[in-house]
C-alpha cells in the first residue's frame, strides 16, 4: 500500500549517491542514452519511443495526482491500484453498501459512479525546460526572501501562460534542488468514474500486516474511466459526458513472464532524497522519524477511541486511519533500515570523497568548496526550530476545523490582491479544487473525532521548548510555557466545537465568498482563532520562505558539484523524484532478506490458501478458495510455478506516487501493476540497495483470472481486447 | 531446544503411516536391509557396521537419559547439546557465578565439575529379543489387570537377571505396542562431570524466540567427561576416579559438508506416535493439546509471578521455566500443524484403506477385523476420563511437596513387599535414583513458588466434571462439586507449607527409611494428605493398569495388521520411537516453508550479526562480533557460503531424546550435533512430511571455530586430535 504520494510528503531533507545497477528514476529524455543497456536486457521496442510523451506507451500513462494509472482501452478505461481508488470506494460507500469491503463492478457504463470531488486524470502533454526563464527572473544580488519571491512569481507567470490553453493544468518542477526547472503541461480530465474494484478480500488481502511485506498476495487493482464533454473537452461530471478517447492505450498481456525478465515501470514517483547531506540524514532519522512515529501512534490511538470500528465515523476516517497505519510502518522501516544499512556512514564517506575531489583541483575549489559549508550551515539553522516546525504544523494543519478556518480567512485576505500576486493555492485556478476539498470534508469530518486528536496535537505542541512556542496560540488556550490546564482546555474545546458552524458544508462554502472584515466580525470560534493566529503565522511563513530562498541559492550549486563529481566517475545521473513522469527498469528478481532465507520472485494462489485464516485481513472469499481448490486456472496458469502467479518482485526503482503504474514487459505490454516496495525498500527513498531494494507488483495474470472467474468482469476483458475467443 | 525427552512424554495416542523417503527411525539391526539405499546416497563405510553395537561408530553413541551424547576422545570426553547440559550448568550456578549465563570451561581435569546428582552416561552394550519370554509369561485367558501384572513381573525378572552384572542398568522395551519386546542392557556411568559449555550468548542464542525456528544460529553444544573408579568400574563421584576409556570415539570432522550430502543421526529418540488411530489423533489434537497449552500458560504465569527474574528462586526454576516455554511452543506447533496438514483426514483414509485390505481376504478378516473395533472401543473408554487423567495427574505429581510426600509413603508401603513384587520405581535398584531426586530437590524447590502453582492446579482440577473428582482430595480441601472457597484454600495452603518439614533435605531423606506406621503417625500436613489419598490413588492406578493390560492385548494384534498391510505395499516398517538406540539418515536440504519463501540449508556467522540486538536472547558477545567483523574464520571457512557455517537443516527423522546426537557424514565422522527440529516438524511425531519436516543441526565447524577463537578450548581440540598442526 505504499507508493501513493500522500505518505511520502514525510520526506524533507539531503546525501550524495549515484546510479548503479537498477537504481534510477530516469527522465524520459534520458532514455536514448540508456538504450544500450536496455537492449542488452532484452528490450524489443525502440528505447527512443520511451522518450516521446506523445507516443505509445508513454502517452497511455497518466497521473491521478498521488498515484499513476494507464489507459487500457480506446474508451478511456484506466487501470490503477485498488488502494489508489480507495477514496472513491469510500466516497461511494454507505452503511448499507460498503464498497470498501465488497468491491464494485459497474455492469454497464451508466452504472459507473463518480469517483468523488477532486478526482482527476492528468495526461502529461508537454514538458519545457524553463531553467533560463527562472534564472533570468532572479536579481543577481537577491537575498533569500527576494529570491524565493522572484522564483515563485516567475513560476506563477509561466503557469498562467500555460493554462491559457483551456482544460490543462500546468506546474513548474525543480530538478536537483533548482539546478533545472521544467514547465509541465497536463490535460486535466475532471469527470472520473469508478468502474470496477475487487472486494477487500482480494484488493487489500493481507492489509496492514502484509503491507511492505513479502511474500505478498494482494490483488491491488481497480479500474476508472475518463469522461469528457460530448465535444471531447475536459468537463465537470455530467450525465451526458462521453468516454475520453486517449491517443494510445496499453495492451494487457496474457503472455506472462518469469524470473530474470526485463520489466519497466513508467509513472509519477513523488519524492526521493538520494542526494541529501549526512547532517540532513542524521536529523531526519535520529529525530524526525522517531518523533513523528510517536506522534502518529498517539494520533491513531485517539482516532481508534473516538471512531470505533463499525461506527459511521470509522468510515469517515478509514482513509486517514490507513494512512496512519501505513506511515507508522513506513517510519518503522526507515528507522530499522537506518540502523541496519549504515546509511549515515556511507553518506559521510561519499561526502568526504566529494570534498576530496573538490579540493584536488584549484578551479573546483574556487567553484564548489564554500558550497559544502554554506549548505551545512543552512541545515543547522533549519534544525534549530525543528520542534516547532513539526508540532506546530500538525496543530495548525491537521485539525480539520482550524485548518478550514485558517484557509477561509487566508482566502479572504489573498483575494484582496491581484491574482498573480496571491499565495499559490489561493489563486483563481485553485478555487475549484479548494471548493471540492471543502465539500469533500463532509465525508471525512466528524467534530468529536477531530476534537479528540486535535486536543492531542495541542498537548504535544505544549511540550516543545517554550522558546519555540507561538505566542498567539498560547494566549488563546492559556498555555503558560509548557503548562496547560487540561480542564480549561477541554472546556474551551467543548465550546469551540459546539459553537462552530464550519462542520456544515453550506456554511463552510458560503464563507469562501466573504471579505476579511466579515470574517473578523464572525463569532465562530474557529474563525476567531484563525484571525488571532494570522499575523504570527504569516511571520513564520515569511521566515520559512526566506530560508527556502537561501536553499534555492545554495542547493543548485551543491548539486552541480555532485553531478560534476559523479560524471567524473562515469556514472549516469538521475534527479530525485519530484512528481514528474519517470521511467525505471530492472529485472524480476527475488532476494535474500536475511541469512538462510531466500525470497522467491513470484507468489501464487497457493499462498492465499496458506494465509487464509477466515479473519480480516486474511479472509479470502469462499468463491475464491473453491476456485483454487478446483485448480481453475484458465489461461493464467504458469507452468513453472504450477499455479496462477499473484505478485512478483523486481529490481525497479520506485517510490510513493508510482502506485498503480503499469509494469511493462520488453514489448511495452502491461504485465502487472506496481503497488508496493518491500520492507527493505522503505529506506530506499534515501539509499537504494541493489541487493535488497525490491518493488512489488501484482501480476496481470492474477488480475485477469479474478476478472474472468471471480468477478464476472468479462465485458471489461472484452473491452481490453482480451475476450474469450 | 526440543528433542530432549522431558517434553515429549506429552505424546499418548495412534494412526497408520509408513516409511517413505527420509522418514524412519531404524533399529540398528534393520540397516543391512537398507544398505542399497545408503550406498546410493553416498555412504562410504559398511552399512553393516551401523548394526553392530560394539563397533565404531555405534559404540561411541551414548544416552544421557533424555538426551544423546557421543564419545569424542579416548579419555571419555563426550559431546552433547548445551540444552542437555543445562541442568548441570544450573546445578553448578550460584548467585555469584552464573554458569547458565556465562558458560564454563575447566582449564584442566581437576577443575571439571560434577554434573549433579542423577547425571548418568549410559552405554548400550547388549540388546536381546525377549518377545517369547514375555508372551510365554502371560496366561492364555488373562484379563487386562492380570496381563498387565504378568508382563510387568516378567520384565522385572528379566531386568533383575540382567542387572546381576554389576555396573549395568537394564530395561525391557516394547515395540509396536507390545508385538515385540527387547531387553536393553546399558553400562551405567555415574560420575559425570561438566567440562565445557559456551556462554548463553552462543549456547542459547535466539532462546525461546528462535526455538523450533529457521533460520537458526544456536551454538548448542557442551562437553561432559565420564569417570570411573581407578579399577575401571562405574562408581559414584570420587576425587580419585579416572576418565573412562570407551572402546571407540567418534572423529570430529573439519572437512565440512554441503547441500545434498548424506547425513546420519544415531541416538535415542523418545516417543513417536506414527501408527495411532484417527480417534486418538482427534482427541489428542482437539482436546488434550489445547487443554495442556492453556494449563501450561497459567503455570508459566504463576511461576513468573512467584519467581521473578533475578531472584534466587528464578535460578531454581530455570529449567522448569524453559521446559514450559518449550512445551507451550510445542503445543502451538502441534495445534497449528494439525490445522495445516490435514493429518486427521489422512489418518482416516489410511485406516479405511487398511480396513479395505483386511476385508478383501477371508483369512485377514478372521485374523484382524475385530481388532479395529476393539481398539476403537478401548480408546473411547480412555477418553471418557480424560479430564481427571490430565488435571488430577498434574495436581498429584507436579506439586513438588505433595509428590514428595506421596513418594515417601508409597515407598514405605512398597518396602513391606519382597523386592520383585514391588511397584517399579520402588525396587532396591531404584532407591539410589530416588535418593538423588529427593536430594536434587534442594536446587529446584521453593515452597512459595511450589505453593503458587500447585494452588492453580487445584483450581483447575476443581473445575473438571464433578463425577470425575477424587473424593479423598475434595474432602481434604473442602471442595464441594466444582465449588472451592479460595479464602479457605489459601489458609489451608498457608498452614500446610508452613507446617511441612519436607522442604529440608535431611528431613526428606530421613523419611525414606521410615515405616508406614511412622508416616501415618506424622503431623506433617503433606504426609497426612499423602496417607489420606493413598487408597483412592491406588484404586485409580489399578483401573489404569487394567486398561493398559487390555491395550497390551489389542494393540499388538492391530500393529500386526498394520505391518502386514504395509509390507504388502512393499514398504519397510520401523517401530515408533521408544527411547532405544536408532539410526536415521537423509540429506542436507532446505525447504519451502510457505509460498514465495525458500529456506536455505545453511546459516552463517553473518546471521548472528543480523540478529544481534544487544538484548537477550539476541545478545552476542563483543568478542564474537569483533571476530566476525575481522573475518577471522580459520579452518572453518566455507567457500560456498563465504563465511563459517553455523547451523544446517537435514531431512533426517528425529524427535525428543535425539538431542545431542552426533550427526555423521558418509564416512561416519561427526560433522554436527542434532539439536532441534523446525516448526513444521513438531507434528512429525504424529505425521512425517518429506517436504517440510526438517531436523536442525549445529555445524561442527562452528563449534570448532568458537572453541579455538572465542573460548580458548584448545586443550580439548588437542584431545580430540584437532590441535593446530
């Protein structure tokens, strides 16, 4: 269940490393230079085709914003992971019809259901290098704050120009910490519908227990369909909309594949931190992850208490709960990987060898040497406020009531400015998404639950060093240094949640159109708190932007040194993941997780029977068990395995955001879906290991088997050109 | 840590199965008929030599009573498992010198320490078939009770005759439920001394967590030495005693071995139940194991509460605690294996095919058909009292205070009879062992602890169906049907434990010489209880003997049918384990524990580093970690593995009692020690699986490595002929 973007916004910090073996999330344009290796691994299509975004297969690969999907029919049918469609299943679930548990299959197109507000399909149509535009916009002697603003302003201008083309969404993405910038233009399809997802017994078989684990037996697939207006333009949901017809769709393979075979994954990996400095790694692993882990444990506990299983609230918080489970396990993996792999000493050694290389040459000394100290000094500065940065940010942003109030007041203030001068997120182009978010909240907000965990965030915040406290917040709750009167706090929370109208969707949306003065006059306690915090929050934001501007000056120079050094070693360089379309390739391979144990690269239906206990999360359906007992394998039978393959391991380099990515064989056909990494891969966001980092895929043969024999999805198989013949 | 006899007296019940593949605990005399297969597997010595108890290597293999050991030097040095010598480490431990934790090495012979009262080394010198003698002693029309007595009397007579040869210990063992009997004669060496055992950090590395598990990294070895009188006769411990010189000793190999190689294990497996009926299997797995498991959990809990870690009492109860841990895990393995392997339906199917074979032929019908019903009826009768049989027996025998009192009073009564008419265990030949047991109790008895768990046994007993209660016991504690007044119970226990003198060794031993009248006149509350229970306990014993006598009539007839049937299928037949010397052979092989996972047959030093946490039971010593980090491998390096092998898996068929057995290579040299089975092997006492049943061995190369580099045991290496050259 990893590999969605949500869980990976955890990553923040730096350390030198370079591509060896199957490491590398390559930009499509780099593929021609890797052609030799790809051909040696058995690639049968032209490697150059992988660099052309308008051609097959790249054009069929789409983003869901946090996940990846692929078109698999000319009628806009798209396949992704079950866990990427979980929000849509949640949105369409009621206490009577629990789609999260039972799955969903639309027998025909009219039965396909809106995936929920904010669901999007994004097709990358153009990528333009805008490094010079950004660089040219920054005054030569700009300080941090001015640099930050200059870059942001230029980005906004580029985006605004790009979005003149209706139906598109644009973004500027930095590579190598700002050494390069690209303007990414994506077609934005807004009418996304849920077509099919298997029952939880297949789609999340193994649940949190098996998450990140091998051997794995999860049927992590789901199908959406993209709809557009009858004129073929992106449009909001409307009954008369028609299926989008993509230029290309992937062919789903029944051919199968085996150990050692080449596989490629095309997708939108979110964030990696492969080039971070040792000091950043140290702070992240020795302070940040352990602290977050503790806090998330508490968050989960308050959530379990306040929204017990089976309650209506539990459905509302299902996605958050799963996200917390996933994040906690992720932190465990990070922390244990850090202890096991010696990443810190390796980062230090690489940094030392980089320094040695720089010092060995006068020109390099002049150009790069000061960069190392400058960057380390900036990192030390950041670390100085890490308690506040962590705990106040959760307090301010993860209590839904306060966050809504803060957003509404900020919106009213930003709206006073010309559009291009507004803070990103509050521009006209953002308002629709904002409205969707505020609407969707009715499915994910329960005041008693929100209060329960927000209360805990307040107590955690109160415990941080007093000199990092936010005076305006302390004043509101009567926090005196680290002292909180919990009785008073509870009384205050009681009256705030009782007194706020923000839990009501109509009220919430109505506030979107109000002026600052109207909000300042409101009696709503959360709006009043938002107003009270506004000035100091803005000051903190200004400080953070100034610091970020300084990073934007130093980090590119540092990365230029790293790149020059690694190129001198003859290693190809790929940039850290940044949510843009990437290609990674490798082979199907098991690994040795520990002394005396070898993990084989494929699992089979037999493993489902072995794991089945009859209790969640190992509760296979009677129907599935009967099919397996009867050895009903159909075309999905694999002779080597003696059964139907379920999941497989590969050496491809992926991370959150890659979820749902098509796994392609040497012909560019879909043979599986990437949906997770192994336990040892969790730390690979910082440090890739050829021996132990593995991606986990669901085999397309399992998907086709379940669609045919279990879920009666023959009409979808037909649509994909896989009808029985 | 399995494979000692203590834990396996759990087994009680029946079902047909026969040897296939590497299954089979062969009687030495069967080996010549298996010569072809052994040679095909690579045996380089004469298979016939394995059937000669007086020749190498059989003569070097000895019993410790519950464990196996082997002579490895001409001076009586014997190697066995660390867990087989644990009692000796416990016996020699004090709060100042914790040998259980720190291990022990005698720098020279005078420093070798008595292994503790009751420690014995038994060398099998003669095995005689006495089937006809036993059969001839039973009157043709004997009922159950008479049959039981006739068999017991004849056994006692045979034993008495055999033990005329001073320094020997004899026993009659039944095969196939009494179809055959053998008289086993063993030289009994009574002066056994502790020579060397590694620290717990090696000897029980992984502890209970890793017990029954693979991959494994346990250095489960220890060394004893056998001492005899200066005249060369078995003798009690005396400083002037000299090392025993065995006729043969095993050669310890440095040669090493690899996957697929032939290995053999010679040893004293305790009990298996491979030929039990389906109804016995069902009662055992669906009632007995789950009930015992629950009771043992409670026992462990009361023990942990009453003898907390670090206390003097904790040392006293260390062995019991480890035994309970082991047994509970064993029950878990049994219960999960039963659920997983479908043993019951397989036993039923085999029984049906046996019935079909019998019914197909008139002579077979006449000879065997009634046997099946008769045996099933007996089993049903046994099951009818299973609550009392289980819970009252724990109550009567596992509270040490009551057990001692019962033993002493029974002894006084038995002593009224001529020696040959006494109950086994109370004959003159038994008194020395009895005295040792009553002496050793000072190291294993704490009244507060005994009381804590005995109290729990009483409560458990009180809960069984009232019609199975023992009236005399109920009367003593005022138990009324299932009602116990816990306040009264505690007051009674308080006064009993306060009033008894049996906690004092001198007092305890003095009672051994008293008459029944003297004991009946005693005020000691436990002796009074023993007297009060005597008549009804004896009645229960009489009933049990009568039932057993009926089994002794029916079971051999049933087994004759099974053997005839299996022979008709061309399968060689081995008898269930019964504590006699057996040979098993197989190959070094990993296995697939579950879908997607393969266990490799060897582990290495690297795995110790991986598992090391610094906390018990994964707390390797600094010295060991430093040696591994420095890649100090010496002659123990294995090129294929790239390190020193630690443990390995084989397909040989072993059970409790085999612990400490030498693992021999194709030349009959010692290449390791059997010390455990894998998780999937736990149920193999009932049902062997060629695919998943594996034995776990410590590789001799690891032992030699630790002796040389870590423990400074060079003088022992020299003695074994492995000095550096």
